[in-house]
C-alpha cells in the first residue's frame, strides 16, 4: 500500500498511513517521510509494531542520534529514554510548559521521536505550536526587531539540582529517570529568530523556561518581552492537539515547533519511548 498523508487541518500536523516502520526503509521511503516531516512539522504514524531496535533504526535513518543530557536510557538501550508516569504518581506533570527540546545545547536537536507503549483511555494529549506560522503572522516591524535579538538559553530552571526536576523532585518519587546536575547552569546563545536549515523558513526559536534572558537587555525588560511573545507563540491558531493511540510513532521538528504535555489521565499509567534526532553538524 502506498504512503498516504492526511493533514490535521490545524497549522501543523499530519497522519501517515501505508508505512510499516518495523521493516527496512528504502531510500525513497526515507525521502518521502522526511519531506512530510519538514512540510507538516509533526507527523503521526499509527498501528506500528516496533521494538527498540526499530525505533533506533528509524531515528538513524532520519538523521542519527542527538544528545539527551538529563535522561537515563531504558535498560539495554543507549539512545532510548522512557517518558513515563505511573498510575499512582503525584509529582508534577513532566514537560507541561511550552518548549523546544534541548534548545540550550550548542547544537539543539533537529527533532524528536516518540513511540507509544502504554496509553491511558483519557487525557495525555500533546500540543504542538507552529513557530513558522507564529513568526509569519507578525507585523513586519515586529519581525525585524525580533530578528535583531539573541536569546540566552539554559537548562537551569528545569535540570539544575535546585530546578523543577532537581533533587527535591527526585525525592518526591518521580518515575522518569531524570538526572539533574550542575551542567544545567551553563548558558548558550541562539538567535531568537532562526532560519530552518532545510526549508529556509524563519521561526521563533524556543520560549520562556529554556530562554532565561536576552543578550544586552535588562532582565525585567527581557522577561516582559519573552512573556508577551510566549502568549503570541501559543495562540490557538498555531496549535495542533495530538491524541495518542497505542503503537503510534510520532516525529516532530524542534526547529519549527514548540510542544507541551497535558494531563487528565490521573490513575492511569502512561509510557512512551523517546529518541532524539541530531542536528546536522556544521
């Protein structure tokens, strides 16, 4: 059966059928998948019977493995982390704020893959916000101003020992294998508006949380700007709500999207396996 692509109808997102990711992928099929990924920014492929080896093989085909600096991998695998929440867990929901994965790295990853293992009967949707569309909808004068800004990125608010996933969070019994450490306090600079290296599209890159300031700007002014921009970035017009199914593979482009988790599945276990797609080396 030929590959079929059904756009979500939202600003981003598409569902793909006619693909079996448990089998070897031909160069032509890889090219088709990459083209759909770049066009729709997040693609979902349901009804997959993939094991850990299949997930790693697809990740390699899409660009190779990126770094996951604050996750331990699942047993027996070097590059797969479990996004896990046990049914009785009371720790705050993981990744419930808008972000682009690992934007604080020197080379932030090109994308992220998730394979659903156990999905609750209700809740647990993932939201995606199209940052190409968010930038395109701005007035020209605002675009030009944002292009002039350089953002200060850091993982300190999340993964430092005193961060939201730090030592106290670990003591509260979080099920995910998150490993905070002092390296989270490091900072790196990235343009606030980036040009996608494969599509040439401009996008607002990341948001509050992993961005902790603007180079050369007083902190109160910077935080006010970022808070205002964050409201713009996450407008409903730019958002696709993804609903999970068991055996679904999802891949998104970190260079053009923000994403966040949602809850609503209290009393149910939820597990997805995650890999990171590396950015092309410069």
